């Protein structure tokens, strides 16, 4: 079989839309053969002959002053197209890079890039990991790729990260479940897990680190499957384990669109998930629950406030009045609320 050559490519630009006159300022391309980097790269900064927008500068930190001495796109286009050749071009969010490259080519009256040679890793990631973030940073975190040295975006830096992500995504898709390494079998044996766990890990696109964490935390693989289905991360499971909560809590968090911070606050305040569900149904915020916890009130109070169209300020004032009157909310609700309204009207 002939070697498979691919080009991992990224660009940086002066803005987000070439129709507004924005131009390419950096191109980074890396050669891969059979999903392995060969060490051959194409990297160049380009003089756009225009300003860089403040928004774009905050992303990549490349200024117009730095670019003034760089070559024009017309001076590097031949070298760039020669490097790419007829190889597939792998990009993340390919439409963005392609529209800028085709714009530059059109200005020079050259043919556009062949669409059938474009591979979009964002499309691949969304198919594999639905309902979760799939930007380059999220994918690097998911595949345990180090990004600690990347403080700003850069075409070559991002192309290198994308090459590692692309290799992970394609290697894991090509490897059959029974072709595991000896380390995998050793870890399975040490942790007392079964080969079924490894198969499920492979099917779900998870890593063996997940299985090790599952083993350390005493959780089951069902937890990991539910995490995968709900689009959550393993950090959620670790926090669930630390807080003594159940996976049902995480599922309810996912269904209600809440965050894990909500569950942590629930755990700290000693409240139940039913409180969060009621908060979500009533359109209230978690601040309400915190105030309920501080004031020693119950969720029934918030429901009554919600039904009556009152605000939480009413509950705080009612709570103060009830302390003065020595009555409970159930008994003092009417009298206290009327007193509150009377005082408000009088003021």
C-alpha cells in the first residue's frame, strides 16, 4: 500500500471575514505520512497590508508592526501550493481557513482549493462527541495533550496540536478492540477489571486513564457510559464521588441544564437535588437556594413566593418579621406579608 500523505494546516488572520477585507497573516502546515509527523513543515508570516483588529490581536498577539517586514502572500503562494500538492488538507473548522485561503488565491487569479481534499476535524469531533465542546482546547484536554506552553494562538503551534489530536482520533478509530497493548492488559489485571471494560472504553472513545480513575474511586463502568452519553467529563464523576452524591444527580444536572457547581453548593448547604429541580422548574436561581439555606427557610417558602409573584426580598423581610413576632412562615405568612405591604405603602 502506498504511503498516505496528509497536510495538517492552520491560519491566523487580521479578522473573521475576508469579505470585509481581512487577510491571512500566518500559515502553519505540517506533513504527516501514515498518520505520523515527518518533521517537514511550512511556516510563514504574511504582510496583510492592513491593520489587525484588536479582537484578532488578543487571540494571536501578532501586530501590524511585526508583519510589515514579512513577504506578501503573492511571494509565498507558489511555495505553499507546492508543499501542499494534491494531499488532503486537515483543518479544524475548515470553512474558516478555506474561505481565507481561497480569497487570497482569488486575488491572484488562481484556482481555489479542491473541496474534496479538505478534511474538517471539527465535523469529525462533533460526530464522535456530540453535545460537548469540540474546540481545539477541549479536544486536547480530552485526549490528554499538553497545551501548557500555548498562551496565544499561532498557526504552527495550533497545527502541531491538531496533528496530535487528529492522530489520536484516527488511530483509535482504526484500532480494533482486541488489538490492545500489554500495558492495557497489565492495568486490567492489576485493577481487577475485565476485558469487557476495555471494549466499552474503546467503543465510547474514552481512555484507559478513565478506567484507572473509575477503579480508584470505586465507581463502575456504567458511570463512565452515562458520563459519555450525557456529554459530561470524568471530573464530574470525581466530584460526585468526593461529595458523596450519586450519578442520578449528574443526570438531573444534565437534563436541567445546570452545572456541577450547583451540585457542590447543594452538598455544602446540605440541600437536596429536589431543591435544584424545583428551582429550575420555577425559573429561580441558585442564589435563592443559598439565601434559603442562610435564612433557615424551606423550599416551600420559595414556592409560595413564586406562586404569589413575590421576590426573595419578601422572604427575607418575612423571616425578620417572623423572628420578631415569634411565628412560623406557615402561620405568619399572611400577617407578615400584610405588615410588609402596609409598611411599604406607608413609606
